[in-house]
C-alpha cells in the first residue's frame, strides 16, 4: 500500500497565486474548514518512462464544475483548470506516477453554514502516488454498519469534501476490525459503493454494477470499465444490487481513480470465487492497465501529455 507522502516544495496553485506547496495556507476560520463546504477531484497521471500522461483530465474538471454548481459554488472554467493542472504536472516534473488534487471551496471567513454570498476559491497541488490499495493480494472487505449518504441528504453526484466524513467513518471501522475496505449499503438496503470506490461484481458471466440511482458517485473510472467491458464483449448490466448478491458473486472488484482496479478476495469472511482473481476481472484489469499507460491506441484519447 502506498504510504502518505510528506509535504514538499513542489509548485502549487492557490487562488491565483503560484507558490511552493509548503507556503500555501488558509486562515483557520475559512468557511470550508468550519463547514466542509468544498468539492474536489482526484486525478492520476502516469509516467511511462518518457512522458507524464494525465488520465481523463478534461472529464475530471467537467465533473468538478458540475459538483461546484450543485453546491452553489463557481469553479474557474474547465479550460483554465486544465491549464493549471497541466502546468503543475509539467513544472514539477516528478518522473513518476502522480496524483493531482484540485479543490473548489468557500473561502469566506464569516460564521454560518450557508452557501449564499460566500466567496469561492480554487486550489490545486500534486504529490507522488503509487497504489492506494494493494491490488495484488486481493482485498478483504466488509459491509459497513454505516449507511451511504442519501442523495437527498447530500448530493452524492457531487464530490463534496464534507461528504467524505461518511467515507472516513466506514473505512476506519473496517480497518479497526481487520478489513482492508468497506462496502456501503444505501437507505434502501441496496449495495451502493465502497468508501471511495465504485463496485462491480460478476454473476454467471455477466458484469453487474449498481445503477446511478443507488446513491453512487458517477465514477469516471467506473465509466472507463463499462467502456472496456463493452469493447471486450463482456455482457454488462447496471441495476440495483442486493447485499446477499455479494456473497454469491463469482467475482467482485472495486474501481476508482485512487484504487484503480482492485479485486476482492473475501466479503464479511466469505471467500469470493474461491478467493482467487476471476477471469473477467483479469481481462478488465489488464485492459485498464494497458490503456492508462498509453499502450492501447484506441484509448489514447483518455490521456493528456503534460
């Protein structure tokens, strides 16, 4: 598993200023710090030995713009945010896989959990990042006692900073109980997603994933996997998924920008598919790996060279 990277003096962007990351700071009474009023993206960039390629650059900033609008915030234009991220990746020149974190946030200093008439800010930084989860050994996961936030409580399509307390509670519970990751159920008792990942399962040769009404984040990696499955001729369905389907699935894997594609070995102490990575997971993980490192010409449009 990738260990947290220390702060460094890499170039970062904060509200119109370019600074070393360690010199970027906010007042302690910043609205976003007090009330969780912000939204963000996680964007990976892959070093292929000669070039740093940013994965789904524009798609991430289009989603960030939508998240901000949903939360009554205004992001810089998609073009401007793309240019900022490209400069950070290019100028820092880390020559390894990196992670970009752009954030739109309420930078006002007044009290009160309100989104109206509070000024907005934008920041972006990068850091080295290897594997967020151990994708080789298979994950040991549990169904969380914490319920996934309802879209009517906090918009789950918006990648809201405050909403990730829900994720932190589920993940922390899982780790304290000896698991690697947690799976959320929603308020209807249906499978939703992991603490920070979308979920796929395989039943009788068909790839299944919870649909967009399951209080999921509409994941960019999720969509990439659906595209790969279609191109590989793998039957796929998006539909409600019951908890006990997890226990009878032939294969289960989690996907996301951070975790990439990580197969699940066991759920609630029940082995999945005999505790080995299944053939459909194998095909999709291999295809995804080829695509993100630029080795598949048909998916080169997913990448932007920095």
